[in-house]
């Protein structure tokens, strides 16, 4: 909080996926690369908020940067489906008026989060999918790319391992290796951001490349409002990462806000109950990031690790973390 007033300091929090501890596979350089990426994105979001920018613009900027970074499973560096294609999902929500936009199963939109925001701001819809979403994005002047833009050899190798094992691997997964701080065989590769701005408004955004070796057409929680993404100025902004089917069944993002609104819980208690009790009860693994209307931040996860960070206006340095 600001010492000079009761107005909360603007704050942004981000995540780059949750997963299982694999410290033995980390070099200091690899771990440092993740911390550096998270810190760069947090500084950019904090600078925008410090200049009076909106929470909506801050989360949009953060997810833009996460989508462009091949360390994370969103945009460039997205994982492959079983058909060796890419299907990307994204959603954004404005806590001021509960406006929301999302896209699902798109394979040619360079920045899916921008397309989700265009759906929110320039259509009467909330969720658009597939070729129709791509045509809408093109009509809005958003950049389309050849699907090969999203491909990396690292992700292709993940697919081959998953196919050899005849498994569908959740989100960022693909077998233990020495290239990522979290075990890619047990990692959920969604990215997201939540923010509170100087006007007291909240926003949330989430983007993902989905699941390695998933059946084409599968949609997880990320683009579903209330499941993986939710924001309401009266309670909180939430972005989730984890086993998408379970987060959908639990309406995880909305459940955090509902526990606050109807049960009078604090953000921390509500988020902890959802992540540590409601989700594990149905074998839901992962975590979430959330910020409430008073500027409190919660970053709970029930896996061994979650790429995460936060930065408040006035902070000299961002907080970033991978493990507990």
C-alpha cells in the first residue's frame, strides 16, 4: 500500500506455467534466463502502470511479451498437437464492466491475446474459434503468420517423445530433459497476467499453446471465462495454469472471486482453498495468480514449482520465482 494514502499501489503479477520440480536438470544459466525473462516483462508492465496506464493495457503487454518468448508455451514456441499442428487459445477480461474476449484453436494469429482483445472490443461476441476467429483477426488488421512461425525444434522433439510413449501430455509437457528448470514431462505451459491500476481497475489475461500431442480440437481452461481467466473489480483478477479439464470442471478462476463475494474470504484464503482443496479433490494440478481490488497478490500452486513474479509501482526490483 502507499504510505501516503489508502489507495493501493498499482501492481502486476505474471505466470509462465506450473510443474514438477527438476532441480537436478538446471544449470545456473538456464534458471537465470527464466528469471531474466520474467523480470523484463514485469518491469515493462510496472512502467506502464506507473505512467497511469490501465490494468487492461498492462496485462495485454505482459502476455504479448510472454507469447513472443519461446521459453514459454504460448505464441512462438507453442507445443504441437498429435497432427503436428498448432492450436492456440487466449482470453482477456476487464474487471470494470465484465467485458471479455477469447479465441480458441487458432493456428495463424501471431499474437492470440491481441485477437482475444479484439473480440472483446470490436465484436458482440466473447469467444471465437478456429478459421472464423482467424478471419475476424485478419479483418481487424492483426498479423497472421505461417503456422511454422510457432514451431521450434525443442517442441517437435517433445511431440516425438510423447508419440513414442503413446500419451497426451498436458500443456508444456514432453519428458524430462536438461533444457528447462521444470520437468517438461510434468509441466503446464499456460502464461498469464493480472493487474490493478491507479484507477482501481482490475484485468486478467491468459494465453496457451495447449497440450503436447493433444487431439486436434481440444480446448482447455485458458480461453474459457470463469475457468482459466476472470476479472471483476468487486473482487479479483485471476489467471490459471494447470490441468485444464479440472480447472474447467471447478470453474476455478470464478470460484476464487465467488468465495470472496459470497463467503467474505480474503484473496489469499479464497485462492488457497481453490488451489489446495477444490482442485486436488478432482486431481487438478497447477496454480493461479490473482490480485484483488485492494492490491493484495496471491500466487498459490499445488505442484512443485510455478514460473511467477510480481512488481508493484514503487518497487525497485521485481520479485520472480520458480520453485517454492
